[in-house]
């Protein structure tokens, strides 16, 4: 059977197709069909020829197999230093092999490559930091995922995630109407406590355009409320867009390049339409990577930048605290041992390592912050990055991958973990569920909201 | 007054007492009742895996599972759902308090009825180790009265006849009074108004003299007349009392002595609950945990 | 000495008959009511020495019956034993002499009755 009815080379294009795929609980039929999915070798060869440029080819050929990357990879460390978990091996045996064989690979090979790409690498890019040649395996794995996606060898949840973006322009089935309605609901729920709280929609020329993660809309609307309240208290001139509000990109995790472009362009369109001075994204790591770091290239922007200056939530928050737009009541600062999870996607990959520590200086009583070791750009992935969290097929591997972070946290002795990234937040929650080490974890918004001083004129009248 | 009831349930024995009251109300007042169950929290990011709150098991969520849960709930309440009853079973996935509020916003029930505990087990319950954070958050944000039946004793009840209204003279207490008074008129009940004078704030050596306390009681009685009695016009079936002590203890004791079948209070919470897990601080929350009868808490004016 | 009177308020005829026979065998004068209202009328008329009360009655919940009883000066001190199949029934009427769950131990019941009214 060349193509399955669920597992095939066609991206999800319609809501009906999405629902059909979703109804295949756990992807049972999907993975069954994958076993006999043909590899379109011609397509693979052509794609490599067209898209595999000199950077990746050079990287693959100059790799000296020196093994310096081995210890940088948390998969290698927690899997008894299995040589098959050395980053150089993982990429050479998959992408390297496909290129060397000019796409002449079979179904079994593609299965192996899929598992390697999604269950042995979270695209955290830590190995790239330690390679003497500066070879970035994370970037190459992202590329490999694209080749695998094109051939239909992609985990079930990833195919769904990319399909969501294609159908809803969001990672979950949240419509534009639901997004706006949920935000308004949150204003309703909080306007008594915060008089004057409103959600400015589609306001042209605002100082800030705020973009979110669809999960907040779907399951954690408190996050939207907290963002709105903090902007309100800081006196910001902000807005949200009724279209193009989703900052994340499961399409990036899936390797669905076309959907990546489509998704990020919807956000850039909103920027062009509303002409805000800046865009601020929510506390999410990969969303920042997708929209701010990689997005401009997907969209073919010559300057490599989004249409307007785009910053991560932690940058806005640090600025608001630094300039006094938000004032912390010193009595309500965190007074317990607390640590911080550095998100790979905006710390290692976008240099925001000091900004989160600046925030900590404002919100944690001196002496209570304990850094993980290693930290900043050397920090380890939470264990669930790059889509790993969501893939049922690789749950066991993922749970094992959480051990690195678990032990790092235990070593700090902190019972509270700040996790200003959705993916890290999820992974840390799951690690507590799996290993029960007695920790709590939080985004920054709810904590800051609990300690911020409310300006006199914004207090409710008693 | 009760044409549409939202009964939020864990569909376990933790909610049996609340169920008894909810279905009794539906029968008594010919109300539509939505028995609503939140299956669990979406875990693992965007995956389709959910930890079922009732069993603590990980389940792959699909329509079959939803239908299965619905059937289970119907079977669980089979003896309480009368054939003539206008009853619908609804299930959802998410955080319990959020999904209850979401449904309430959509269906605009006259009252939400819930148990005090969600009956969560396993790791999830351990994590949310504060009993009843769901009802706290629902009570805080709901636009309708929220009735909580936390103890079995609270459920041995049938219709309203004897309502205790506990007040601290706050704005939300005024809202609660309007509702309690309406209820008393509609169902021809006795309305028992109590202010519990808080004397816990003082240290032993600065303990108020009894003259001070009596003065405060007198003042509180004036407040009662000014705030409430003056608004009741020709309604005569009431009593007014001011008791001093620890407020929640006094209210619970008073309700027991008066054989109240309902307590109505303002929820009165402006306090921050951090990421949604505050301590059971307010008087209303303590009363909910301890009362011998259902407790209705009201935090927002009820749209008419 | 006059026989002590026990009023049984219970809507299940099997339980009601069983209790009546049991009390009569032990030297009490027992009579029964199927509903709360019936029980109340009978209590007014007979002034029993003790009442056994089911929680779930067709017309009324037990605690509400008890409240009515407590509001009547001539009946308010009548001892009540709760006999019910509902969970948590010991909290239902805190001033009851005892609360027994169905199925109950008849020796225990007899002991409580004897301790209460002799």
C-alpha cells in the first residue's frame, strides 16, 4: 500500500480530515498504515537537491566525529552513554545517510529516522554550543523533520498539530471568534477587581500587540486575564488582533515548512495591518523561536526580522519592572528557595539569559534564588522540547528524558520552579506527576500579579 | 427562581450529598438540570492524553471515551433522575473550575450546585492539596449563586423553609441579602439574619470589656435594621441576631441551633489566590466546609 | 406501670413491621406512620416516649420533621433514634439519641431504647 487513508504524504487541509485523524485514538491505525507507507525516493532526492544548501552539506562533511558533542546531549547522558545517542551519530546516521544515498532509503530506515528525529532530539541546540566546528545538530534535525514530514513519516500528534495550524491558524481548534470571546470573558471576570480593565481589539497604532499560545485560550484563560491585568496596571497602550493572534508553531515541530510559513505570515499580516510599535509574545519559548527568530526566514523577509520589533514576554516584564511601570511590593516578594528554568528557545537560541535574572532580582527576596547547574545558555532542555511532550508514541522515552531536569531541580533544593515557557512548564508539571519530587512550578505572570502594587487610581472603590 | 440548575459533579461518592440536593431541587422546582462532569486536565502539552480525575489513569481522549463517561454518569445517578426530569449530562475536558465557569457563562443557570471536594485522587490530588480549590474559584467568579454541599449533613434537606443569612456588612453581603430575601419571599421561608461579631482580633490582655462588646452588638443591630430590615417592608417572618465570637463558628452554631436548611452568604473575596490556589481563608469558605446544611455563596450581583 | 410508647416513622413496610413486632415482643407499645405528616399527627395525639425516624420519607426529609418536632413545646424533648440507609446519617440530626444505619443490629437498638426510656 503506497499511501494510507490516515498516514500519507498529504498535509491535513480541512476540519473534516482533522477530525478523522483525531478520532483514530492514539494513532493506532495511523501507525499501522505507516508500516507500509512507500518512500517517494524521487521526491526525496529532488527535495534534497533543492533545499539542502551548502551549510548543512558542509556541516555534515566537516564533522570530525570527535565526540565532543556526546556529553553535551542529555539523551546520551541519561541513556547510559549509548554511542547511538551521540548527536553526531544521530544526525550522520539519518540525514547524513539520506544525503549520501541520494534519497535511496526504505520504509524501515524512515521509521528509524523518525524515532531519531522526534525521540532522540528535542532541537535544543545544546550540542551546537560544544562542537569545535560550530556544527548545529538541532538545526539539521529540524531540516530532517521537514524531509520526514514530506514523506509522511511523522508522529501522529505532529501531523495533527500541523493540521491545526493549516485549518485554524492555531495549534488547537480555537477559532478567531473563540479567541476574542475568551479574552472578553476574562475581562468580564476581572473588571470588578480591576476597574477599567478592557481588552482593546484590533486597535491600530498601539504600543504593543500581544500574541498568545492557543492553549491559553483553550484551557488556561487565566493566563490571558493575567496578561491583560498586568498591561492594564502598567498603563500600556496595547491591543490584540482578531486574526493572526497565535504565536506558536507546532508546524515547526512537525517539519511542515509550508504551514510554518502560513502560520507566521498570519501574525505578520496582523502586524502590517495594526502597525503596533512592538509585538510582545506570551511566556512561550518555541513561539518566540517560530515568530521572532526563524519566522522571518520562512516568510522570506530579506532583513531577517519580523515587520515590527518583536520581544519576548520576559523582555517586556523586565522593562516594566525596571522603568517602574509595574512596582513590586517588597513585602510580597518570593521568600522561599526558588529556581529558574532557562528555555532553550529564547535563552540559548536568542540570548535572553540575563533578562530573566533581572526579573528575579525584582521579584525574589535576595538570597532565595538558586540557579540550576549548568544554567543560562548551558542549561539543559526541560526534557520535553521540540514536540516531545505531546507525542504519545514516545512517552516512555520522554519520561526518561525528564530525569536530567528532575535531578537538576532536586540539586537546587528549591520547591518552586519558575518556568516562563509553556513547553518547560508542561514538562516540569509532567515530571512532578511522574516522579513526585514535591515541587511547584509557575509562569511569571501569576506570581508578579500576586506581588504588584496596584496604583491608587486603578483600585476598586470600596 | 430555580428553573435551570447546573450540577457540577465528580460523579463519585464525594458528590453524592450534593447530588441528593441537586436532583431534589430539580424535582421540587421542575427545573432543568445539567449534570456536568469535567473528565480531567489536558496533560502533556497539546497531546490527546488526559489524566482522568476520577481514576487517576491516563486516557486517550476521544468521542468514545466521552460517551462512555456520559453513560457512566447517567448510570451513577439513575435512581435519582426521575423519568419526568428535564436532565442533560454534559462532559468536558480541562481545569474543572474553568470549564464549570465556561458552561455557566454559556447556559446562564440560576444556580450552580457542587460538592465541596472534587474527589480527585492520586498525584493530581496530591498536587492540588488544598481541598475544594474548584469551589473557591467557581464561587469567586460565578455570576450566579453557588451552592456547595460539603458534608453529608448538608444534604438531608428538602426545599427551603428556614434560611440563615450571615452578614459582615460588606458589599457582597448586601448582594447576598437581596438574594436571600428574594428566596424567603418566593418560598415563604423564615429568614434568620445573623451578624457574627468578630472578637478574635484582640489579644488576651487587650480583651474588650463586655461593655465594649455590648456596644458593638448594639451598633450591629442598628446596621441590621438600616441595611436589611428597612428593605423588607411588610415581610414579617424574620429574626435578627448578633452573636460574638469567631465568625464562622458562630454562623455554623447558629444555623444548627435554628435547624436552618440553608445558609446564604457573600463570598467576599478580593484576596489574591496566586495561581489559583489560595488558602481557605474567608468566613464563607469555612462555613461551607463545616455547615450542617447547604451553603449558597454569592460574590456578584445577580442580573435580573 | 403503663407500657412505654414507641412511634416508628418509616416508609418501608417491611422494616416498619419488623420494628413493630420487635418492640412489642420486648414489652413496648409500638405504632407506625409511613409519612412525616402522619408521624407528626400521631405524635401530637399519642405523645410517644420515643420515636424512631427514617431520614428519607416520601413527603419530607427526616431533619425537617425533627425541626417541626423541636418547635412544639409538648414534643421537643421526645428522644429520637435515627434509622436510615443513607450514608453520613449520624450528622443529619445531631441531637438524636443515636443514629443507626440499615441494616442495624437489633440488640444494639434494644439496648439504646432501654437506656433511653427503660
